C-alpha cells in the first residue's frame, strides 16, 4: 500500500523537489499551496496561481463574550445582506454565521487538483459529513514535534489512494476541487487546526480551549 501511494505521488507531482529523506510519514518540513501553481501563493485578486482567496480567515468574533453579531445572514441558500443582526436574520427565517476558520481558494471551476500541503498521514476521509462535503484531514508533524492537521473540504472527489492511516507526501494529489457539502460554488476550503476532529480549526481562547463557530460544522468528538 505504501509503495503504491508513493508511486502515485511521484506520478502526480511534478513541481516540487522531494527532499532527500523520503520518509513516507515524514516530518512536514516544507509546506506548499494545495491548488494551482504550488510556488505562487493565491492572492485576494486572481493571480498567476490560477486560484484566488474567495474568503479569508476571520477571527473577528469574540465568542467568549456573548458573540456579537459579526457575521452574516444566510437565507434560502444565499447570503442576504439585508439582515445585519443575528436576531433579525433568524426572525426572517435565516441562519446567522459567525466567522470563518479557514481560507477558501477558488478559480470558480470544479475539478482542479487538490494536493497535500506537506508530508503527513491521512487521519480522516469522509463524504458529506455535516457541511464539509468530501473531506480529507491530514496529520503533520512539524520540525519541533508539534502535531497539526490540515483539513480540506467541499472536494468533488477524493483520490482513491487517499485512505485513513496512509502516508501522503508533499504535493501528492488527494482530490479535486468541488462544491460538495455546505458550499455555493466550487472552491477548496482549507484550514489548519490543532485537533483531530471534524470541527472547525485554529480558534482557541486564552486557556487553550477550542472555540465554537457556526459557519462550518460544529466541533465533534476527536477521531482516533
Ligand atoms: Zn470556507
């Protein structure tokens, strides 16, 4: 299985030089962009990468102190800017969304390659769990030993070689950009998080507790 995965990685990945230590579950010493041209970062405006940041990371909401109304209203499957307060939104039958725990990368087209941002081990694949659509979560060990997880959602499909417990290498294709789950147009939702759960990512309070968000699926129990 490992040999097969690595072989696929070599075929699928042409743009990045693999490091000398080809440890299959190796340290995530190098990170790269998962869509478009790996050496060119996506920017807010369409860039040479081919993808742009359709929505960025938003930590503007203070969840611990009563969750002010920073956010937006979704009604009938679309953002409705006429309702700028939570109570008004919900009164009109909408749902209020707080914040955004990752970055949305889009070229408005389904089917582009989604690649692993670093070496790691696949810890979760799922299809249409909560609002994530097709989801892949990869565990990465940083050079200092810290563990982080990259989580990709809304994918059109997940590559057949990507299975839970299987190593992936930097740049390996893991799936394709899509709009499955809670998504209104093709994009990759990518976030980096500290816990191995389906829930949203890198939002922690001063005590180190993960905070809630209501944009993406609620935090669930850790997956083994
Ligand atoms: Zn997103």
